[in-house]
C-alpha cells in the first residue's frame, strides 16, 4: 500500500471511538501521524498524551523537552518527519486512569497498524524503544522490566536503544540509575548524530 494511503487511512481511524468515549475525558480518536518515507531514526513510543492530543503534534510537553535533550537534537530536527519517524504503540491519547495517569495504549492499534507502517520505513538506522510497551513489541522475550531492559542496552546497540519514558514520573528512576546519564546518554547522542548524518 502506498505510504500516502496508509497515512490517510490511519488519520481517519476510529476503531477506539467507544473505548475513548467511556473515559473521563470522553474524547474522540485523534491519531497523530508523524512519519514519512526516508526517515532514518524511529522513535517507538507509547501513546500521545493529552497535550499532544490537543496540539496534534507528539512530545510537545516537558517529556518531549527531556527526550530531545537526551537525544541532543533541536526541535526542527526532531519534528522533521522525513528524518525522524515517531510511531507510538497507539496513535491516539488513551485517556486517564483513576489515579490520573495515562491509560495503556490499546493493543488493537499496534495489531492493526504497526507492521504495515514499519514496512514503509526501510531506511531506519536507529530505533529508540521508549517504555515497556514498545520494548515488549520490538524485543519480545528479551524485554523484561524496563529497568532490566534499559540496563542491558548494550545487548541491542547499535541499531536499537531502549529508554525509559522521559516523563517527570521517571526522575527518581534516573537518579537511582546514574549509569543512564553517564554511560547510556553519551552513546545515544552519538548514535542519533550518526543515524541522521546525510
Ligand atoms: S488508538 Fe489506534 S486503533 Fe485506536 S482509534 Fe487511534 S489510531 Fe485507531
């Protein structure tokens, strides 16, 4: 299927309409479609947050600032779809649970769309697996807990680098695992630079 049709169909997807209507925010589906043929870096993330849902653009929040900082890229580079594909495990904001955290990405989304989209991105040189859902999908049995998977990042480098979610909720995790900033992040920055080099 041509990528343009795939993007059109994905943009119009309403499979989770009833599921989202039953959440506290009662929002409708709004798939955030952010990839183009030729992209060389894949950000396999979890699902858009409420701000991304409102703004129609992924990672427009403090998590996005932290992720760009980890990667060592500016906003123009990060949002250049012809270079960076942002393909989450679900393309719509899933809503909140009773504690106010984002609900998990609906599994039907990856089942319906993910394989076809990844097939349209043959030039990916580096894949960043953000959080447990993307790690499980892409690494299968190799992904245990996020902490273990990220701690074993060297097993998957240089083509794949697993990361925790850049949310403020993980600030304590980052402090508890100082190797993340001292060992992993310098390699991440260098791999991102290589992957995006002409
Ligand atoms: S989350 Fe995925 S499957 Fe569900 S409505 Fe959005 S695009 Fe469709």
